[in-house]
């Protein structure tokens, strides 16, 4: 996938979608256009919890409400920094969702410097997320923070 093309497509989604549909449309786009993204979801911060919003993947996760500070998602929300887990079996923080998941990336969505949500992506491939995924997804999170959340 060409990250520049994907970034432009997400920009178009942000400006052409109804506000209520934007998050789901972004999730759907990422899931459908990146072969190694086996599950894509957006969690939104509600008080001291991350609450699962739109998602796309083979099945739902049981982790629909995660305390900030717990697991990889909670850690990213607490620190405000992107978390990349090359092998979920080697990270004690990982909250198992699917037996097939091998790596994960979590990118905070910020509004005025405050974490308001995050993009959570699982992959069935070990160590699949690289610097290009990080830069790309951080741009997407920034766009979401500016336009949506």
C-alpha cells in the first residue's frame, strides 16, 4: 500500500463523510486496504476508561472497556505515546483478544494535547509494524483529533 495515497484517501473520508460515520469509514478503509491489519478499532476516552467505538475485523473483541493504564491500549492512553508490540506473546501488558494476533500498534488520538481516543490495530504477523506504519498512523490520528474528536 502506498502510504501517501492512503493518507490522501483518509483526508477525503474526513471531509466527505457525515460526522457520525467518519470514524467507522476510516476504520473500514484501514482494514480493507492494509492486508496485514487483521483487526482495526478506535477506542474513545470516557473518564478513566477507553471505550470501544467503531471497529472492523473477523470478530468482536471482548475488551470493549479498558481502564486507562491497563494493557497496551491503556498504556498508550496514559503516556500519550504510540505503542508498537512486535510480538504480543512477549509483552506482559497485552490483553489477549484473538488467538491469531501476533503484533499490535496503538496510536493515541489527541485534541489540544489531550488523549481523547486511540487507533488500535492487530496483525496476525509477528513484527509487522514498521516506522512507516507509525508515521502514517500518527498522521491519521492527528487528522482525527483535529477534525472529529
